C-alpha cells in the first residue's frame, strides 16, 4: 500500500487520462520526456504535467488537436516514435 501511495504522490492532481505513452524497451517514457525538458510544456490548454512527464493534463477546455500537437512536439524533439497509449491520431 505504501508503494501505491508513493506513486500517486508523483502523479498530477489535474485532470488527465493517465500515462500518455507506453514505455519504450529498457527505458521510461516519463524519464525521457523530463530529460528533454518538456515538463510544463503547453499547447493551448494541454500541458505536459510538471509532476510526471508521462501525463498530458487538461488545464480546462483543451482540445484533442491541442493534445495531439503537444504529443507531436514531444516525439519530434526526442526523435523517437513513442507509442501513444490513450487514443488514435487526430487528422489535421
């Protein structure tokens, strides 16, 4: 139980859909995103959580397009095709 409580303390308090990316083999998506400096990065009302970089949070009224644009920016900066864990792609 203590392990679960410790994990929850590192997760965002804002609305989110949970972890956004599957971990690549041998690494953690959140660690890679954090290392690239994306904690707190925003597109519109969508933001990479400052508490845990593998969460995309909704600051209120974020659109799917804003979330997807943020996801694209993270992928491009990492030059890594992180597998999106939540839902399919949004057409431009």
